[in-house]
C-alpha cells in the first residue's frame, strides 16, 4: 500500500529509516540520492539491512538517483500518485521542501519530532516547521539531521541605496528573511532598481542587480512558501 504523501526531510541520513512510520507495510518505498563516495552507499545498504533484520515484515525497495535527478524523479512520482514513503536529497531542503509542505504533499511528522525536539538546535528544527496551505496549519514536515551553509552575497552600496546599513541585518532566521524579502526588496523596487537583462554577459551594476534578484528567486520564495 502506498502512502499518499512523502515522508521526507530537510536533510536526512540513514538513521531516519529506523523511525519511519510504516511498520504495517509489507514494502517501504525509499528514494535516496546516489552517494558521491562508495562508503556513503555502503552505509545506506548496511542501515537498510539492519532495519529489515529488525522488522522482518517490511521490505525496503530502494531507488537511487544522481543528485540532479532527485527532484524530477520525485515530482514524477508525485504526479503519478505513487510517491515514495521516505525520500532523501540535500537539494530538497533549499528547493522544494517548503513548497511541497505548502501544497500538502508531505506527511506531518510532528509526532516524531516533538518528543525529541529539545535535542535539536532551535535554528535547525524551526526550518522544518512549515505551513500547509491545504490544511491551514503549521507542523513539522521534515526531519532535520544535518546542516549546510547557505551563502548570500550582497553589495554594501546597494544596501545603502535601499536606506539600510550592514548593522541593520538581523541574525534571527525569520527576521533575516523578512529584512531581505520585505524591506530591502521593497525599497529597491520603489527606487526603480529593477533588474536589467542582456542577451550577453551582464556587467557592473547590472550584475549587482541580478545578485539581488537571486535573493528573491531563491531564499525569498522559500521563505514566502513557509509563511
């Protein structure tokens, strides 16, 4: 029997399998990114073997894909109505987790997160507390298990043009994105700092404007999806 939604994560590792809520299933369909090193895949296979030895009524069906194929493969599975029960790829975190939660495509795993929530860093677990527009609620829709660095570049003179100083940039997660996606972007639009596109390579201030666009295209869209 297939679950209607994906049990997925912002960032996951093999340990997640041990907590998967599928004990009554005969098969557990898992999508997992192909490791860059043999040791990564070996660790995954060992975890699956250990899981199947403990839960003898469950068979793990593993599908592995290169990192660039994980989102297309998962979207195709969602569209066909046969999503995986558990899915892992680092790219989920910063590209689709928030929007899938918003669209009601992910399982609410609050019952898994809440009993162990104190064991997570606050700025880690809160990134998986997302809004589900279908059910009009916030809940935990991903299992955070590792962190990565997200880099954002900005030009100090453009920040000044918007009427702000570097010391104005907040350090709290929500306030940080509210600052860039609301105050800074709005100020630049009001000053007619619209992006300019060329058929060739952008140069100078045009490149700077395009970098500011990346904030809107990447982080801001994810932030808005999680509102």
